[in-house]
C-alpha cells in the first residue's frame, strides 16, 4: 500500500446551523511539532469552544491519535482521523476548531460536520507519495571520490552525511527498489569499499 504526506499547510471553513468550523491541515514529523501547531491555534482562537484534532505519524501511519476536546465521545477526533486514513496519509495533523452557533447538532450532525471540515482542508492540499528507502554507509579512499560519484550518478541517492578525509564516508538513502542494482554496481568496483546497513 502506498502512503502519502502533505506538501504544505491548508485550511477550510464550513458553517452548519450557526456553528462555525475552521479546519487546518499540517505536515508534521513528530508529536512535538504537532503540539506546537496546536498551541499556536489555541492562542489564536482562544475563544473557541472546541479544538478537536487527529494526528497520524510513522512511515506507514503506525502511530495515530484522536481528540474530541469536549465534544461527545467519537464525534470529532475519529471522523477527522478517518479522513486522514481514507487518503492513506501519514505525518499529518488536522485540527478542526468549532465556534458553537446556539443550535445542537446531535451526534450524527457533529460527525458529519467534523468529517466534512477535515475533508475540505485535506482536499485543499497537495499530497506526495512516500518512497520507501534503504540507508547504507559506504567507506572508500579519498582518491576514489570521483569514481564513487560516477557509480552513484544513475541512482536516486541522497547523501545524508559525509566526511572527506584520507578515508571517506557517505551515508546514503536510496529508493528501496534500487537497492539490488546499487549493491551490484558497488561490487563491480575494483577498489576496496564497505557497505554497512545504517540505523534509521
């Protein structure tokens, strides 16, 4: 299954029987980053009755949580989270802020309103597919730097960290589908090298 991330922030607004719903979607990489967005929204919309949200994190969305913030149980956070999941999104925070309009919406009405608000905010965003990668560490003599660059050139390798001294080192991330081809290319080189799986 392919997973996606948001590429930017986005917003939406809907009104239901007088209640106003302001929805915000953010790309995030950690709970701390999500908390910072939540805090900023609470300060800006300090007079709103509810700040409901859902968060999903991890390469395959393995971490998720939903918060109803005072609304009846499962009427806000879960519908928001459902919209994130239905789009196969991860590393995503969606917050829906509600200003009560004086008319009770009921359980069904609340679920629909929070679901629609989250959907609208996400529909205003652009998604990018998460490409699975593998991480490796290469060591090689300094004089072979240009050769290793030629070997890596055909691959979509991203250098995460590198040192260039007498003995050079590169930590790379490469699309998982290119792992076998890259390993075979490295084996063909006539000079000594070392490939070590690096920790995430």
